[in-house]
């Protein structure tokens, strides 16, 4: 319940956005820097000053010019706009608030709330099912997915490790992160999953009040470490907290309960401590799949890879856009083109592996390993191999099967152990695991057969 003397979250959020609107000079540099403008088909004859001016109208009223509306809806959250602004404004946040304004203008609260609840339930169902098709009870508990592991520990850890939700679909990545922190002697408590939602689905649905409730509730759970630091895995959760939840809460209370760092930057800052553990040579020529939306993550990932003995890092000179792969999905045709160009470039460069950082990147790309002459792995698999750590990529193994019935049959032991319904399991496998394939796989054709376009799956 809201304390009687506390300003509601949605009111504080609106005030925070209004302050940023007042600071915006409408110079249009953010529009000019944005990689979404051209693939979204926004006419270059429309002045950039008018487009950002329309965004301000959308934030305040939910109504604005079509070009501005299209720009808001096509935001890949690349962060180029933030770097372009000389006035301390965060245009990415304003685009988020513009989308909120559009949603509020287009639909009544009841409908927005219904959509938020529906998206949350669908997301939770996918996360819970796919994690249980891959993990036993002990591994789930280690990842904070059982009640005993989410209680406040007797002794506060140095850090809270916040997985977010969707990395649990590819749990080998999260488990490797924990293995690496164990090796470094970092004390942490794991939190995440649908019970620790950041509120992003509610915000996208236009329900700012519920987004604030969910984000603030999780924030309270996360704020129990000695360092006052939360290490985050999910870039979407990171942006939601650092650009929306924490600044708004700070406005409400005069302070924020913790600071948040992405895991790659956390690991990059401890590279000197990590290097002695990188003892095994990993003889691989690799390329890094890049998304620049969180500042410093790509740079940290490249530095970590080059510290691994035997690794040769190759630059494919491909466009780097978006917060993570899933965010590029607002422009689906452009996304398919980018993914195909990168696969072709990786083949032409003769790499042994295409290395992704985030979980959504891995989900979308990993099954292409079936059709191309290189592996597709997560960066923590490379680091882990050098450290003598290994976690089996069960997600990729299942996805490459490309057969829902075969996948469910192959997971029958865990389906029984977790008392899951096989019909529900098959539905999630079809819609979530196999359905998460923006660039279709080929039907057994050699790589050259698809060089000129996308073959049907």
C-alpha cells in the first residue's frame, strides 16, 4: 500500500520526464544519430528538429506527428541518441515515455492493464517451462527459483546477482556466471525470474502504475548487499532500473537503495583478478556479436575475450545496433537482413565461432550452428573453457532438433520430475523455443544456397 505522504510512482515518473522535456533543446542531434530512422522508413525530408519536437508532444499528450510516432515505435534502444546529446538529456528514456503516452492515449487503463497481465503471464509461462525442461531442482534453487533461495540471508553478501527473467531460458549462461564468481571468491545472492520482475512488460503495455509497483517491489528485494551494488545480467532490466525505476524512486525518497552494474562490466573491471584463472588455451578464431545499448559492455566483452589464451578476435565490420537482439525485432525485416549479413561475414572470415553476450542473442542465433561452418556460443562458454568450467548448452541442443515432439520426448524425465503437463510443455516449445527464430533456418541446404536471401524454414 502507498504510504499516505508519499507521492505516487506514476506522478514522480511524470515529473521526472517533465524535467527532462524542459532540458531538451529540440536540436535534433538524437534523431540524426539514431540507427532506427532509415530502416524504419522515416523520411529524411522531415526535419530532425520536428521529429524530436513531436516526441515531446507524445510524452505530454500521447498525440503527435506520424514521423515522431513511428520513431518512438521503432526504437531499438541502441543508445546512440544518448551519446549524441550535449545537454544531459536521455532521448532513449523520452522515447520510452512517448510510447507510454501513445499507449495511454490509444487505450483505457483497464485494457492496458489487461495487456500487461497477459504479457506477464505469457512470459512467466515460457521462462518457468523452459527452465524446468533443462534443470533439476538443485540447479533451479541455485538460480534463485525456489523459495529457500530468495529469503534474505543471515549474513548479507557482497553483491546481489540479478538474473532478470529470460536468461533462465538459457540457464547454462547464468550458471557459468555464478561459477566464474565462485572462482573469483565473490559472495553473492541470486535473485530473478518472474517473481522478481522489473516491470518492463507493464510499462510497455502502458500501465506505469503497475510497472512502478512491480519494479519497486523487486527493488526492495534487491537492496540487501554489503556493497550496495547489484550485478545485473539482463540489459533490459538494467535499462529499466537505471533509466526509469531508480531515478523515479530517488525523486520520491531523495536517494536510491543500490547502484547497478552489468555483469560484463563487472567482470571487465576485475580482469586483472580473472586473468590468473584463464590458464587453458582456447585455440579459436572468433567474432563478437555486438549490441551497444549498454555503454561499455561490448568493449568489456572484447577485452575479456582477448585475455583468453589462444583466442584471436576478428572484427566482422558489421552494424552494431540495439540493446540486445530482441530489441531489434521492432524492425523485423532489418533484423533478418542484419543476422544474415553477419552469418555470411562470419563464414567468409573463416571464424571458428560467433560469440554472443546476451541471452536473447544466443536464443535467436544458436540453431544456425546447424547450417553454418562455425559454432555459435556465449562469451561465458569461452571464458569458462579457459578456466576449466563447463555447462552444457541444453537449449541449443534442443533447438537444433527442430521437432517439438522429439524435444518433449527428450525432456520426459524432467517433465515427470517437475510434474509438468506434456501438452503445455509442447505448446511452449512450439511457441517460445522454436518460435524464437527471426531468421529462418534452411532445410539442410549448404550455406552458399542462402547467400542471396532468406530461405523458408
